[in-house]
């Protein structure tokens, strides 16, 4: 009998996902104690299981070396930056993963961020709660130039939604998608143009060696005056200290982050700025997205492949 281990706390407590996994496998260990598993504790918890469903837990070379029974990992969630794919392949562990299953959840949050910041919703809410009742003048999302940095699953979904607002959509990606761009009236742009021309810039990149620190102080300074920056992808892509300075100086109008280099974020000064909107990594947390990601992870236990081929396919 195949033994399954679920490290994810949210998957373990979701009744629909539990039931669907148990309908397929009889021997399942759930993280019912809500343990935050890392390092040796994670290895000990996963020991003796042939297949695993993991989420944000770091899977590194030491872990794969210590778990000879592990054959397959079904990934719950769309990010792969917490998995050492080289080590995974070296130790013969297969990956079951489906990209983009939470794309609409993230896209809608980006649009919510953009409208909230353009209309000063967080500031207005805070003022009303404190006893001040005044109308704050904002601007429309409609007809704005909206830049998308990374045109993968989420970037494409967001680009299509933005066309309904009459936005001029610019997109930058290492890959070219001419048919998609032409079909939806999207303008491809190099990074310099994207930064300089976007009224609102939304990041949709994976975190890896090529993207870590991509938006440093110099690139942030190249953004249009009074632009808005949104990050719902991964922390570590933006220099948060440089961003804070630009928000304090009103060089950027506002920013909204769902992800941070360190989570929970530790920069209380940044979090306290009235032109900075923060949420606790909820981009993929719409109920529909949670179920879709969970079902993809369950399916990945039986439909899997080489980690690099799955990640790039």
C-alpha cells in the first residue's frame, strides 16, 4: 500500500481536499497538528512515505538524500522556488505540478489592489474609522497604461481582464507570445520601456537567480513619476528598502504587496506608510483557487514526470 504524507497545513484542514485524497489513497498522514515543518522536522515527518503533497515547505538536497523512500511530490500551489529541482532530479524524485491553476484568483487581487490605490480606498477607510469624513479625489483604472512584468499564466489572464477597462497593456517577458499579443491588443515592450511608460506595473515572475533583486533601486528609479507598483508573485524580486524610500519621497504614488522577501514582513516602517497596501500572501487563496490547486496536487501524485520537464512544460 502506497503511503502518502501531506505537509501543508491548509490542505490538511480542508474537508473537500481531504475527502478527495482519501477517496484515492487509504494510507494518508495529514498535518493535523498544524506544524510548521522545516529542516530535520520536515524530514522526520516525511520519512517512510512514498508520495507527498507539499506547499511552501523547502525541499532541498539534504531532504531528498535523507528520504530514499520518496518517489513523487505533488505540488500544492504554483510556485516552485522552494524546491531544489536539480536535487530532486538527481535523487530520482518525480514532480506532479500544474501551473496557472490559481491565475484568476491572483489576477482579481491585482485589479482590486489597483482600484483601491487609485481611489485611495485604504486611506479613506482609515479616515472614516477615525472620525474624519471627507471625499478623497482619485483616478480611474480605465484608460491607464498598465505594465505586466512576466506574461505567464497570471500575466496573460490579467492582460485579458484589463482590456475590459480600456487599458493600454504593455507586457515584458523573456519569451515572445506574438499570437497572444495580437489577439488581445497587447503591446510587447522591453524592460526599460515597461518601467518608463507604465502608470501601474504588476510583477508576475518566478523567484530564481535571474529575478532575485531584479527591481533594484536603479530600476525603481526608472519608473514613471507617481506610478503604482504591485507585487503578487514572490518576495525578493523588489528591493523593499529602495521601494520604501521612494514611497516616503512620493517618487512613487503607491505600492501594494502580497509577498515579501521575509514573511511575515519585518519592516514596520514600510508597513505603516499610508501609500503602501500589504496583504499576507493571499493571492491564490480564493476558495475556488484553493480547491483547484489541491486537486492539481492530488492529480500530481499519479501524473508526474521529470522535475525540469514538468516545470518548463
